[in-house]
C-alpha cells in the first residue's frame, strides 16, 4: 500500500516554504511590470484636463519664435495689439457646420508687454459662400491701426500646401502668411489667434472654436505586454506547485519500492522452484530427526 505524503505536508517543509517566498517575490515583480505597461497603455488616452477656458495673457504661455507648447495650444488668451490695415488675407475653401465659405485673416502687432512689436496671425471672420468679403474687409481696415485688447483661442499653425499656394489658395499657415504680409519684420508667434468676443471670452465670433480634447486610445501593444507579465507571474506560482508535487510523487515511489524489496521473495519464484524448495526443506528435517 502506497504511503505517499499529502501535498501540504510536503509544502510546509522549510525548503519549499522558502521556494514559495522566492516565487512570490518574482510574481510581485512581474505584477509591477504589468502595472507599468498598463499605465503606459492608457497614458495617451487621458482627456485634456487643463483649464483652457479661463483667459490668460498670451505672453504668459507663449513667446515669439518658440514652438507652440501643450500648455499654450487651444487656450483662450488676451493680448493688446493693433490690426494692420494692409494685411487682411482671404482664405477660401473653409468649412463650418456644413457650410463652405472663406476666412478673413489679418496681422496684429503686439502693443504692450515683453513682446511689444511681435507679429501675430489672427483669424477674424467666417463668411459663408465668400459673399460680402470685400465690404467686410474694408470695414475691418477702417477699424484697424488702433491698439485694442484681442481675446481668442491660441491655435497651432496649419501646414502650408504647395499646390494650393501655386493656385492662389492659402492655409492658415504662419510660415506662409509672413511671405504675404507687407513690411513684415520678425519676430512672429508660431501659432495664430482665433478671435473671440471680448465681452464674453468663452464665445467665438463667427469662426467656431471648441476646447481641445484628446482622443482616448489604448496602446494595444502595451496591453499585450501587460498580459504577458501577468502570465509570467502566474507561471512562477505554478512552478512552485509543480516542484512540490514532483517531490511528493518521488517520495511515494521510493516508499513503494522499499515495501516491494522487503516482501516475500518466495512469492516471486515460479511454482516449480517453490515445490523444490519445499521438498528440500522436508528432507533436511528428516535427516536431522535421524
């Protein structure tokens, strides 16, 4: 009969207790790595929690010649500047709420602060079907020249398109605008200002603007790596179980072999051999009796 020890009887032995501790430490390390990979998978999926709707001064978040930063992009800013009467440019092919039309854009010169004299591209009006562009442009030219507080959402520059430029069509690209402005002298802000209502800074004028948002996405490659680390941690625990189980089975097999070696050897002999042994034993007893 097998005298195989129980699993927990073997598992409670010091060598397997310390092995379990080592496997748990490895599993914890793998768990930390899985958590790190999970955090990396969702860090780009967080929403934009910046306060972009409370107006701040432009010079507090941006400077001429500097790349537009995450802190500055999409924020409502204020700046004291004067629109230049000779630099209104019409951008065709703009779309808004299902309507096609044009943007009226301009150039503003900063009048106060640390960046006085810097150039700033400004998006002013959206005109449906591009009708009434010339009267509106003439009206803006008459109002230009005097410093005033401009309020708007500071937006990243659009990319210039060579084919559109050759056809006389422009994008809201600061790099392109500086080639069209009259009497331009650097420096210039890298972004442009989409004008809002000065009395209600949260409301844009005719060009609609929305607070910036970040698309929620998961990096599935990082998710896959996180699952791998979880599996590795589980394997570390399973490895301990398998080692204990193997040790238990070996002990059971060794006990069975010991029992077989100590059993009746005669029971393993063929019947003829057993009969001869019995005859020899009887003859020996008779001889002794004589």
